[in-house]
């Protein structure tokens, strides 16, 4: 009788906890929807001003994220930049994320009004030369600048592109994000659970936008990133090796006057041998080096609050 009572009590607590979590997620979704409607109804400059204000408030109020960001910047630049410079960069990151969020939310409006006034591009001929061979490419980018806007730009210019990413933990917000991407002209594939859709997309000529500059729960190897070991996904290298695809680094950065610039770099010089494990490490290190170079150029536009060095080799059995 006692055991049954404890089981019933535990089940009831779990049900209440789950219900509370769902209610909290729903309330967050409602708030997000209100913000989305507001930002899409007002001029872009006003939307940016509001989101920069939210970013500034977040920097002041969310001390844990601020401290984590300063710690990560110190790990990367401690011997190169002063503490005051590191703190300046961390504040700029919050403000810039506000700008990126405003424009990502307003993607349907930006696409509808035309993107030429706020986006410039260099190096597209490099991508065109690769695609002219009849195969799609792996478009390697980072959580730097406004990657959502970049995907929309390529889709609007007629490139066949899909993006691979993790879903939002809030299912209602995730549907909103997917809908926004669809309205901007490109589709997303859920990482890890939709391998078949990725392969079908490649066979149908779709280039895959991939971001592997974060520590995620996917197959990876340890390579150096800012002279620290970082667990890095091997997905792009696996696809390139198996299907003979080029990996092209493409990044978007924020310029002055709230404009953006897309930079298409040369395809990565991949080295493939009969040793698959060796190939994964060598080529993933090349990707990590490319990430480090672009982040060094624009540290104020990368997500330093992410726990990039969370997993370490000695913690892996």
C-alpha cells in the first residue's frame, strides 16, 4: 500500500511538473508572438532599436551569461586583449544579437522589400564554379552575424539550399521559426533525426548549409580552437568524403549603418586517404581554423556565451 502511494505521488508530481513546463513554454510562445507582430509592424530602424535595448538589458541583468562570455573571451584572447577590451566585446555581442534577432524576425518583410539595400556580397563566383560541375556543395557557416538572413539571400537569388540545425526546445517557437524560414524561401532539416532528408536533398541538387561551431550532441572529434581542445562535429567532412562534395566557407557580417556583407571564401582544400579516422581529424581541424580566423576578425559578432569547450578529451572514456 505504501509503495503504491509513493508511486502515485511520484506520478502526480511528474504530471504537475510536465504541465507547468508546458504552460511556461506556451506563455513564452505567446510573448514571442507579440514581439514578432510588433517588430514586423514597425519600421526596421525602430525594430532594431527595441531589440538593441533588450540586448543591453540582457547584458546587465543576466549575470551568468555575461560572466560566461567574459570567461570564454579571456580563454581565447587573454594574452592578446585587456580586460576592458574583453568586456567591451562582450557588451557588443549582446547588442549585435539584438540586431540579428530583429532582422531574423523581420525576414518576410526584408525579403518582400528587396535585400539589395542592406546586403552586399563578394566571391559568389567561387560558389558558382563549384555548382557548375553539377554537384551541390556544403555551405559551411557559423553562428556569426545574421546567418538566417544569409540563407534567405541565397534562396532569393535562386540557389537551391537547405539548412541543417537543431530544433528549438519549445515546439511552438520551433514551428514559428520554420514558418519564417519557409516564408523567406528556404527550408530547414532537423539535425540528426532526418538523415534521409539530407541525403535526398543532396541527390536532388540542394546545397546544405551547416553550422558546426558549437559543442553539440553529434558525432565529432577533438580539434584545436583558439588553442583549446573543442569537440567538433564531423558531419560536413563525412558528407564531403562520401559524396565527393566541396565544402565552401560562407560568412555574413554586420557592417555600419545596419547593413550586411556576405563573404564567400575559397573551397576548403580537403585531404582524403584510406584512413577515414585520420581524414576526419585533419579536415575538421581545417574547418576549426577557418572558424577561428573569421571570429578573430569579428569577435563582437559571435556567440561567446555558448559553452564551446564544455567537453574535453580527458572526460571521454
